[in-house]
C-alpha cells in the first residue's frame, strides 16, 4: 500500500512525498513586468521549508498577453529567469522539487486582479494597461470583453511560446513544467465545444480541438528532453451539458501521455459562468479517479483536501498518485510536517531550526 510519505519517481526525478502544492495566483507583480518578487520567494519557499514534495508556482504567462492580469508572473525574458532562480534555489535548499505552470489565459486575460483595485472587476481597459485578448473563437467569457479569434497561422507562435517558456523554466532551475489546460484558459478554450466553434483543423472533432494542446505537449517534451517531468492540468468538466466532460478528458489525457506528458492534475470548471459547482471535502477527487480509471494515466487529486488522514487515505486507495493542496497550504504552509506528526511518520527532512516543534 502506497503511503502519503512514500517517494514517487517521475521520469528522472524522485519527489520525496505525495503532498504537492497546487499553483495559486498571487497577483503581486506591482511593476507589471512579469518578474517574480520577494513575495514569491517567501510564499513558495515556505511550502518547500514546510516539507512539501513538489511546489508548483502560479500560472505564469508564456507571453505578456497570456497573463491573467498585468500583475501576474511571466517566463518570456531573461530578467524573469534570473528572479525565478532565487525561488528555485531556495526551494531546492529545503529538499523540495520546484515546478512552473506554463499558462496563457486567452479570453480570460487582461483583467483586474482579485484584490487591490476596489470594486473593479472584469476586463481592464487599455487605458489602464489592458490589452486585446485572443481565443479559439470570438466568444466572450461572461461579461468580459470579446476576444479575437486566433488565426491558424498564429497558432505555431502559441506553441513556440509554450516551448520557449519551458526552456526558460529549466534555465530558471525548475525541475518540472506543467501545461495549463484547465480553468477556462486558452487551451481549455480550444478543448471545449462551448468556446471553440472553429471550422478549421483546430475545431469541430475532439481530435481537432485537442490538436493545439498536443502540439504544445510534443513541443515541450522535445525541448526539455527525456528526464524532465511534464504535467498537464485539466478541468475534467465544464458542468454544462454538451461541454467538456470526463470522457473527453480521459481520451485527451491518454493522447497527451502518448505525446510525452507524465501525470495529469485534475481540477474542474472555469470555462463558463453561471454554473453550479458542487463543493465539499475532496469534491474533485472522483473526477481524478474517473480519468485515471478510464485512461490508465497517472493523476493527482485537488479540491478541499484539508486533513492529513483524508490526504493519506486518498493516496493509500491507489487511485491517485499524489494530492495537490491549495488553500490549506495558505493556512498552513507546514502541512506536510504537521501531517507527519499526526500520522506518526518520522521524517528526516525537518528543518533543523524547527526540530523543537517535531514532538
């Protein structure tokens, strides 16, 4: 039986346990240049110090226009690489592996951050630093400004941006890259028939709607080589009849595995507004289990995983390979150390400065 604190091998790497940190947007680049700050160093470093096995940094724009907001991090230039290196160096000094989520927000880009702008929500106008968004089709997300549909001739540039982002992520010291194809962002917009009404080779059939993602996965795999793990995050359902669903997710996950991806981070929702998303402890875990059972791919589970015993039981079930924690890590960056104490596991990677708290 696999336990929460058993290591797991991904390609050429060994992750020290199955407690991983989910990417969480911070909207904290005040200079709007995509360069991570001291906040990111302390925010992400605290999870590594707290015993997590893999720490995934927030959705990071592969282009300036791919950011969710002007205050997001980026990975399109050397200044960003140098700043990220401080973060990865510290994470490694604490024994964690560090990952970067490569992202393009598509029609959900150019918005006000969740905090710091009063009551302003939705699309940020160009006068305040916003920009024209792009997507699979010219369909708007809720009340956001409508995007421009990308032409087929522009799509190789999208692939190239993800590939270049992966290369820079390795230069910045990241051990793992994750391709963000969830939460209603650009690649999810291509995958779902609700947001993709194209009639060319990138629209219509499932094979066509998955084409851009698979081109990116193949390109990233070729760029990073055989030893670097490549993850993909999916939303397993749009929660809308006729939209993206678990069956399509499982099928495309198997194709992505064959294209070079190693593990799939299964979340849900984010593509359309006004849907009911059932919530509760571990509410997205059945989605991960369903995708794994239908496709045979390796998966991580996420979504209101908050207690050590809950996390341990999920891994012990054998249906998921790891658990991703988000909000619980914000409440307790030392969740892994606390879980070890509560579950009676003696870890050898407690920071020596914190040994007094071990018992």
